C-alpha cells in the first residue's frame, strides 16, 4: 500500500514533535552519567567515543542485515540507539572539558542543537527541539532505502552509523573546546 506523500509528511512532523517533546528527555534521563565518567576516566575520551560509534554501528548493521524484515523491526531500535550513543558521546565530551559529569538537560540540548547547527537561544524552545529531531530523522532516513538490500544494507547501515557518531563527536569537541577557551588577562 502506498501512503500519500502529504500523509507521510504529516506523520513525520508528528513523530518529530513527539520525539522533541518526550523522547529526547527520556533518552537523556535513562543515561547513567556516572558510567560515562567512569568510561572516559578508564578508557580516555577517544576510546570511549570509538566504543559508542561501534555500538551505533552494531545496531545499524543488524537493522540492514535481512532486508525489509529486519529493517522494519530494527529501524526504530537502531534510531533510538543512534540517538543514545550520540548523547553518550556528547556527555563524555562535556565531562572531559568541564570536569563535572553532572550535566543538566537544557545545557546538554543547547550543545546538541549547536552541533546540528540549530540556533540555540537562552532557553530551550519547542521549535529548537523539533529542529534537532528533524535533522536526526533526515540523517537517519537518507540510508533507509539502502538498507533494503540484505548484507549490503548491513554494511551501509553499520558504516553510516559509525561515521555519523564519529563526525558528530568531532563537531561537538570543536564546539565545546571553543566555548571553554579562557583568554588570560595580562
């Protein structure tokens, strides 16, 4: 059955609204920030980022392994895992530069918004959260058709997720390092 484009666009808009209102907060609240601190302290920042990228790659590969069947079942899990790993990486970078592992949701989402090049104001706005959700869905959705081909879809899904997390980590490191630069007063 083919879904009319207008209806699909409405469904995507509703999904981004729901994700931005509840989903990001739920994912954020379920991440153990102390475990991120321990991971960074034990492995170092770059190895921690790499571990998160591999976890994202694993779900991407699994969702593309068997074509349509695993894609339909695996894509929602893959999408949530991709967001979770990106959030973990962002928290790790914030901890690395701040020295404190306790990060508030608003401060965290401001950095996420900036890394996605969404304008971040003083306060978190519904529009900003929806913008982040739309950008995540766009980045994720580009690979959907490619995952329909068994095995090839696994390689594409895994590689794309891995590269997404690694690229975003570099962007967040860049942004957070810039924010933390302190110019000494002579």
